C-alpha cells in the first residue's frame, strides 16, 4: 500500500520541504521545494503552500533547529512558533513529529551514497559500525550524534554549538576576548557559522590594522558579509580574508575532534550544513585535519576516525523522511 510522507528541514535561512511515497519498503521522493524561511509567518503556512492538493499525507516529520521539549521547539535562529500539535491540527490530525534538525541530518547521512561525500581524513582500519558525530555550520552551528545499538542507529540531539568556545594559542585567546566583549558568552556558534566567519574577519581586520580594500567593502555592503569574506579568501584576493577562513577551518577541525571524542565516533565524523561544501578547497588544504589531530594523547584514536563532508544538501530532508517512514 502506498503512503505519502511530508518531510521537512527548517533552517534560519531556508526551509526545505519534500513529499515522499513509501511503497513496499522503499521511499521515493515525489517532489520537493526550498523556500526562504522568512517568506512565511509559520511552518503551517509553508506546509499548506507546499502540499496544495496533496494535503492528505499519512505521516509528517520536520527537522527544526533548537531543543524540542514537549513537542515544542525553542529555536534560536527561526522566529516561527514550532509545535507538533499545532502542525498536526493544521494537517487534519495526521501524526506529526518535530525532531532536532541535526538529528534529522544525522539520520540522513547513513542513507547517502559514497559519491555524495568528500573525504577530509581517511580512517585507519575503521569498524563496520560505530557511533557517528555530525556537525553542520550554516546560519548557526548544529551538532548531533548517532549511537549504534542493537543493529541500528539512534540519533542523539544536542545544543553543543552553544557550548563555550575553547581557543588554542594566543591569537584565538584574543579572539575569545573579542567575542566575549561583544556577546558576553562566546560560544562555538559565534565562530563556526556564517555570522561566525564574519566575527573572525572583523577581529582579524582590527588586529591587522590593514585597510579594507574598497572592492571588498563594496561586496560586503552589497550582500552577505560572510559570503564576501569567503569568496575573497578562496580566490586569494585579500590576506585578511584568507587568514579568517584558515582560522575558521582550524577551529572547525578542533571542534569536530571534540565532538568525536565525546561520543567516541569510530563510525566517522560527518560535516553537513551549507558552508562546508562551499569552502571545500580550504577544508582540504590540511588546516582542518591539523586542527582535528590536535588532541595530544588521544590523536591515536582520532587517526582511526574518518571525516567526510556531505555534498548532498538534502541530507536533513532525507533523514526526516526516513524517520517519518518508521512512524508508519
């Protein structure tokens, strides 16, 4: 019997919705669409616009940013009031689950094909199965894990992106002081995110005392400041931008190792989110791996952990769809 599933991946910038058909144990996408999150006042409005005449779905799972408590989420980067009960009522009482967006992404990672990954660090004799760590830098920084138990994976949501930024070396210590002066609490998200790259750049521009080029000032004023810094760094057009993106990759590697050690991620570390695929040339130049293998006595364990970048932006949507399929 064919059954329809509505899956979603809500982000601070974009919301990705997909309609899937489950039949004979297989899951196939019927159609999908990405919306600017700011286009709608609520998730209910976005789902209604997407579904149209296909409103009679059998199960719904939406990955949403932030912790979920009693069916409601407390998102830091999305203005919507997100509630599984409210969305279920809007969809005529269909079963609805809201899960953490990084938990959805984690579930999706295990369904991606090898060609949908870029390998940053090749593991030495990895086990067939093991715990997995997932990090995603985008509008914010998301972190989660997959725990291997009883022949299957279970996602563990977290708010690890809001944990304290732990600097390495004098320059990063000064960055910490800069962030603390502006924000009070300096979390990893203040560094490892789109706004985080902009924070790093502003700090380094101040420290360098080098005048910002007029062409760069124009690009920053015209659009996304972090994108302008990233593009300038990748093109090698400005040394401060190169320095900022290099520091970003170094810290990203270090925090990926922190999470890998906390969950003993012998099954691998997967990087998702919108930033990693865009800065892949910098991630693969060795800076990230040096940051990853910077844990002293524990480096021998980290050498056994493979690190991959997901090249499929629909990993979160795919994970939510598989979660919904398991609900049926």
